[in-house]
C-alpha cells in the first residue's frame, strides 16, 4: 500500500471521502513518521498523539455519515506561535516555560472547525526572531535536504523552520506558519515547499504570540500550490477579536489553481538585482520569467526605487514593536519566574534567563530607537520610508502589473552553526533581503520551488501580488510549479 504520508491534502481528501482510507489510519501514519524522525530532525517540540487520535476518530464518524468540513481528517502541524487550548504554547522561548493557554487562536479554531487534526506544535526561532531556526530554546531544526554527497546538517530557514521541515519530510500534511519579514517564504524556499504570506489583515492574529504587530501575518506552508490554497481558505476569516482583520469574504482560492495566466502582466523589478547575487539565483529568475512567458504572461520591467531602504527600515520597525510587545514577559503572571530580592530584581533575572541572545539584541535595538531623542530620527523616519515602499508597489500595480516576480532568497540553505553568519548578525539579516518589502507594504507574497542549485538543494521564486489578490498568486504560482515540477528530499533520517 502507498505510504499514507505521501498524499497531498487534495489527494488525502479524496481518499477519505471515498472511504479508501480513514482519518485514524492517516493520523497513525503521521504519528509513526514523527516518532521515527523527530529525534533527528527536531521539527516538533510537542506531539499531541492522544488528542490527534481523538480528533481523527470524530472525523471518521463525520465522514461515515457523509458529512465533514473542508479539511476533515487532515493531520496538520501547528507552529508554536499559535495558542492551542491546554497544549504547550511557548513561541519556543524559555520565558514562557510551561505555558498552556486556556483559549484557542482564531486561525487554529478555524482549522479544527473544518475538521483538521492536530499532530502537535512545531519548532521555530524564539518569538519568531531568526532566519535559520537556530534561536529556538529547543535547539535547531534540521533541514531534510542535504547537498549532494554530503552529510552536513543544513538549516531549514526561519522562523517557521519546524513547519517547513515537517512538511518537506512528510511529518504532517501541511502546517501553519507566520511571516513578519519572510518567515514563511524563506523556509519554504529552503525546503522545496510552498509558502504564502497573505495580505496583512487576511488572517486573524488573535491568539498568535506577537512579534511585530504591524508586520506579523499567519499563513500556510504546504507541499504544493493547491494545498496552500486549500489551507489558506480555512485559515482566513474576519474576526472581531483582531481589529486589523479585514471584513471581506474569503474567496475559494483553490478555484484559482490551474486557471490560465494568459494576458497576465508580470513585473520584474530592476532593484532586486543585488550586487554579488549568485549567478544561480539570476539564472533561476530568468528561467521563471521564461516559464511565465511561455504560459502566456506578458513580462514588463518595473522600478521599486525604495527597495534598498527596506531592510534597514524593517530592522528598526520590527525590533521597536518587539521591544513593546515583549515587555509583558516579566515573570509575574505566567511562564518562567526567577526569584529576586525585590520585584525589579525578579523582572531583571527572569528576562535575563528567559530570553535568548537574539531576543535581547532585538529588544535592545527596539528600546533604543523608541527612546527619547531617537524616536524621530529612527522609528518615525523608518515609518516614512515604509510609506514610500508601499507607494512604489502601488505605482507598479496602478500601471497594470498583476504580480511581481523576484527570487525568494539570496542563496540555498546554509549550514547549521555557520560561523560566518553567527559572527555577523547583519549577514544573517540579509537572508530577508527579498522578502521584507512585502511585509513593509502589507502585500501578499508566495514562494514556489523552482529548481535545484549545483549542490542539489532547492531554490524558490517569489511572486508578490496586489492587496487581497492572493488568487492571482495561486494562478501564477501554479504555472511555475507545473513548469518546474515538484521536489522532495532523499530520505536519510
């Protein structure tokens, strides 16, 4: 019999409805896969086997009656950023030690309402701050991909590294993730999976541990474009508990998959040709252009002149909001508490022990740029630059461009504990060079696997769309996927 974990969501959905397999069988297959692989890959920080089997049993009962939601019986992994009632929710930080919320995030509640099954909580960079999944309190996640002829462990990207590895290694059918500056799209590109960051406000942020509230957005990582469309349809909703959530109907994204891109206008921004960009990335970009052209799209050159300011502006805005959001972790109400001689001492000791180095670095940067005398010079100026970046995209879209094609990352996955990157945090931050503009402008962006580099490692292309026009990204993304094919790692774990 075919390994049940090899089915996409779309395939498993058909087999469940046809009663060829049961939700319990599917769930058990994934739990067995996690059991066999997780000690090596470190994708899950908590496995909810009993809960998964109970949910699968309920799904089987519904399916037996010919009922069931859009994701009935589909086993998913959940990034440790989402509150799951009564289940480990720590954003992979020591400061939230032992925290099990008494409430459910809106996104996960939507998934369970549609019949999905929860396999467990997935590893991530601490508080979603990182580009390699090495800042997690629970240790780094390993990428299931390895370079040809090498047994060197590679990062899966971050911050949603656990989600990307679990999907790529078939430890869940798909996973929830989140994207503040590229944390869905970069890990997807590094692992040969599909990741979409929807428009800001498309998915509710209620019950998600906050990093930078004006940038954070929930989204899926899946095996192919169709699965990403299916999952986003269930994740997205209007929500009174999140005032930034947009009250607009959620389209049937799956219906857009497979539609022709004939006549679509695809913009190619000159500013994304960075100095020192590897030839392979440029070649991949040209290949993507050729594929879309062959599919009937029109290619036009565009300019996004403020792109060069996006990364520095992002690394002012995001740490500033993080320093404000993370002030709540003080050891008083929940999580870690380190005793001190008085309350101020307890605060200091708890935060010193509870936060990792990257969190401390960003909180200090954020506190500095918000401090008296520096607020206008840094934070306010960065917000003005953000407006200009958004305006660049608006001008391109107003000129008739339907979507913009760029590389997703400046390279393939790099090694765990890469000394060059750890010695210079700015080099690590440069991994977000192609992705942060999308968050700064609040736009949707999708990363689709497009090829392998000379070492046999996956590379992705990114499509950027108009606000709330994810349909176009699924259409164009599917055209790239059809031309490039799908990529799976060779099993070594």
